[in-house]
C-alpha cells in the first residue's frame, strides 16, 4: 500500500481520492502521518453503511472490548512501546496537562479526599517496606510494646512510633518515640557516648546532693 503523504497541509483521501485539508481527517496513532487515510466524511459514510449509527458502532466497540479486554490491552501496551507513538502520546499528555491544570487539580483533590484512608495506608506500606516489615509486623510490635516507646516507655501523642533499626545489619530492633529515635541518631548509636552521658548526669546529681 502506498504511503500517504501530507503536502502543504493537505492529504489525498484513500476512498474518494480528493485532496483535502489535514483537518478533514481523523487523527490516528497507527499511521506514520498521524492521520487516517480516509477523510472524516468517507469514514462516517462507511461506518454508517456497515455498522449503523454512531451509537450502534460505539455499542459494538464496547461489546468487543468487554469480550477481548486482556488481548486489547496487551496489543495497546506493545503498540505504545513504539518510539514514535510513545513520543506522540507524551507530547499530547503534556499539552493536555498544561491546558487543563485546574481541572486536573480538582479531579486529583476529589480523588484524594475520597481515598484518604487508602493513600495513608499505601504510604505506610511503602515506608515500612524499606525495613522489610509489613503493616501486620508493625501492628504486632506496637501491641507487644503496649503502644509505648521501647526505651522511655512513653506513648507518642498524635504520631506513630518510629521504626528503629540497626544501620549496619538493617535488622529492626523496636518502635521508638521521636525523642529517643532522634537521640540515638545524633549520638550515632555510640554506647560509649551513652555511658558518658549517664556518668555526667550521675556526677552532677551527686554534686547537688552534696550541696544540700
């Protein structure tokens, strides 16, 4: 089949053979030119003759898609890997986003409000995945610690306990409050520093008692 070429913004219709402006043709991601070979008028006439009205054609397409959903999706995925089609879709998506920023922001906001719980749960899953634990693992540890920090024994207010892990082995050690977790991080988990802090507190505690 001879490849249709666009010359001076016009193309020859493969059915009526007329040379028409390019806006007289439907866009197509399947062709090299980006447009169908037959003009809109010829395609509409053909579809009405063979399939009936536009509504009937749309119904047949929906019915076909339902019966062949997986096959159709697989074909579309393969077709979308073709560089020229991929680039065309990317350019169209960018143009659409820029032209519909407010509309898309409103849709995204409505979706977030409707799915707030799911979003929060998915965020938790991604967060705990880095520690190789699941939501069930976290909840189990939380219950074992009675909801309290494993070091100071206090309950975190309006926050979840942080997952503490060994930075060398990656093994999870327990759940800590923000204060204890940050403290361990700042002293770089150095036991000698911890003992020095304890001795420092004891030393000054003894001085205060002696002064009394």
